[in-house]
C-alpha cells in the first residue's frame, strides 16, 4: 500500500530526494525554453546552450553532498536521482517535477519540452510508480508575446501545464502560483486530482518568472515568509493565508553566479528547506534572514549552495520532501 506522503512544508522531515548536478545542460532554445525560462531575456542570441561548466557541476555536487549528509544527520532518509535516462535538462531540482500530497504522487505536466521525462530519474524513490500526467507541448500552448513583458504569461490556457514547484502545501490547502511555468488550467487539473483532500488556491499577478518558493515559504502552521518585492500587501494572497502571521524577508545577501549563467534573482536566497518547525536550512551567507527566523524560534543550519543562482535552485528547489511526521 502506498505510504502517506508529506502534506505540508514543515513537519519533521523523514524521507527526501536531493538532486544532482551531474549532466546539467542548457537545452537548445525551442519555443518552450524561450518563453518559460528566458522570457526576461531580450536578446535570444545571448542565451548559451550546452553543458554547464565542469567547475559548476563539481562544486554544485559537493554542496548537494554536504546537504545530504546534514539531512541524514537529522534522521532523514536521503534518496538521490538515478540516471535511468540521460537528462536533456538536469536532475538538480526534483522539486520542479514531483508533487506529493497524502496518497498522491504526480509527475507533473512540465511545460519545458526537454523536461518531459525527467521524472524517470526519481521514480525509484516512490513506493508505487508516480502518476505521470500527460502534457500537450505543441507550439500553440506558448505565447511569444511574453518575451520582455512580465505582464504577459508564457503559457496559454488551452491545456494544463505546470511545474510542481509552482505549489507549496499547507495540509488541506495548496497555494499555486500562476506564472510562466504554470497556468490556471494546471491548477484546475491539480484540484481535480486532489478531490476533497485539499483545496487549491491560486496566486496571480505577483510574479511571472517562475516558481513560488522564492516568493512565499511556509515555515509552520500559521507562519510564512514573504518576498517584500513581490508580496507588497498580504491581501494579495488568497484566503486562508491572509490571516497567517508573516515575516517579510530581509534584503538577500547576493552570492553572485558563474560567468553569464544567471538563472535566478537574488531572492533565490529565501529559498529554504524546513527540516522541522524549529529548523530550516539556509544558504550560508543569509545571516539577516537567520536572525529574523530566530526571533520566531526557528534555528538555521547555514550550508553552502554556491551555484543556486547559476543553476536556478536553492535548498527548497534541490529537494523533494516525500515523508514528514509530526513526531
């Protein structure tokens, strides 16, 4: 029988997938990659495709190994991707491709074509095979008018497309960011699959590039961390989250990126992983954020993740929590 998967972002972590940078590459720039990943890039000729530099891959893997050892020291079981199929993108961010809640484990209909089969390299981590959602990635699903215009989204509303990282969970409530990597049709499909086990609440018009976890983070029941450059008023959030207590994230400490590989804003530094309601993993330079969390009784494990802007993923992105427990 399938185990109960994590239903929130904060209970004690028991089982987790940690990604790998091995094989990371920037795929050829087709319409899906252009609109979803690089809508903010004006000149397409400046986008470099091909394998990431070996230095980036080696250092990223060192940091992922450090994270894995730390999580194991807290008692969590750590599972790493297996190269069932050579990645056409990367296995660095399992959060993007796997959604779990209670009895449900989904390989989401990711809008980027080269990510269509990324789920195969993490499927071994699940008790039963993931439910693989079909995706229509034909050209008509993408809107090139989004390029250079953050008010126009990459995905048309013709068919469900979304990354799992467009969502965060609060038990019976799911917050879903409508953005370049997830359309409203995707939220509707997720609601259909969840049935009456959880309610999907959409967040719209606050951030288009791309996932939710550098905009809102759930720290524990009733407490969240907000990005003040995007969430300027708590009332832009859907109910029930307007009544939650919140911390406005302090200005991030920018650790930069490798060469011209800039795939995330400085706000990736608020992209954290909760180990339990009183412990979070932060990028090691984010002392101002650690001080704010400490005011709320949350200790911070300060770990290196040197290429989170280069590869586009912080500690929440590079993990997928499968099992959490209240004990």
